C-alpha cells in the first residue's frame, strides 16, 4: 500500500470527485434519462429570444468535454445578428438545393424521406441564435489536434444536453459542403465548420417526425 502520492513528472491537482451516494446513482441516471429522452430535433422556431446567459453557460459546458491530448479543438460562433443569419440561410440554401437536387444519392434521399427535410432552411433566420461549431485544425495559432471529430462531437453532445435541460430547442444541422461558413462567420482556413445549430424556443404547435428510439436490448451488449 502506497501511503504518499506517487511522484509524477507532470503537475497534478487533487480530483474533485462527484460524491453521489451509491443508493442514489440509479435514480440520478433515470432522472437524467427522462430529461434527455424528451430532446427532439426541432425545425420550427419561434422568434422569442434566448434568455441572457444561457448560451454562454451552455458553451462553457460544451468546453468541458474531453478531447484528444486535451487540445480542445473547438470554436463556437454564436450568430444572432439578423443580417448575418440571412446570409447564412441564403448560402446554406444554395448548397442544399444542389445537395437535394443533384449531389445526394437515391439511398441518402430515401433515408431522409421519413424526416421530411428539403433544401429550405427557414430556421436559420427564425431561430434567435445559430451556433456554428468549428473544428480547429493545425494553424499559425493552433496546435495539431488529435481525434478532432470525436472531441468536437462529444462537445456538441454536451452543448445540446445543456440547452435542452434549460428548455431550449436545437437542431443539429450539417449542410454539405460547409466551406461557405468560414466567410459568413469570419473564421480562418484552419477552422472547419462541422455543425450549424439553431437555438431557440419551438414555434407554437411545432411538430416533429414520428420516430422511435432503439430499445436498450438493441443498443447494448453485455459480455
Ligand atoms: C451528425 C448529425 C447531422 C444531422 N444533420 C441534419 C441536417 O442536416 N438537417 C436536419 O434537419 N437534421 C439533421 N440531423 C438531425 C437528425 O435528423 C435527428 O437527430 C434524427 O432524425 C433523430 O431525431 P431526434 O434528434 O428528434 O431524436 C442531424 C443529426 C446528427 C447527429
């Protein structure tokens, strides 16, 4: 048994563990699941503003995500200016018209059919805020990242969860290709857009596709 802290060649700090009594653990997970199970991708937004501070806290939470070699290869551009949202929508719809009209394979279009999406993206203007998430690659002011996609994907998951538990709706939108976003968001070439996320309250009476989630038995294997 070691009675003193091990000697390391890198600085350490004491862990601040979450102290949850074991008998409360399952209940906490169940409650969190009940909250997260109500998250839906929303495509119809009201123009009601997002309360102050919400986006900042959600981005702080996203930025707690683990990342390969702790490079934290993410940038969150929050667009609220109506004129910039208009430009964003215009450019996204131009790409999406191409995608739905020419670039998407029949197989891809068939997979999208039950969701009912098309080239029109009114949510990019209706939603009071649009968060464009960029992967930050190696550049003059940024180190080489590792597992960039995985790291940014986890951060986006935390962002969606934080906004959802605050009562805000989101849409994980991935226009293809996304290079136009560098110009609209004034970001350098080493930053590559990965997600466009409208944030706001759902429009009154908003409806969502009738989708089912896989049951635990279908997604989990115990060995
Ligand atoms: C990586 C990723 C990309 C997505 N891209 C789009 C998109 O471009 N447009 C869209 O309307 N929905 C998009 N979605 C949302 C999915 O269609 C949605 O999550 C799925 O239909 C399940 O619905 P739910 O989020 O309401 O559970 C995307 C989701 C993910 C995770």
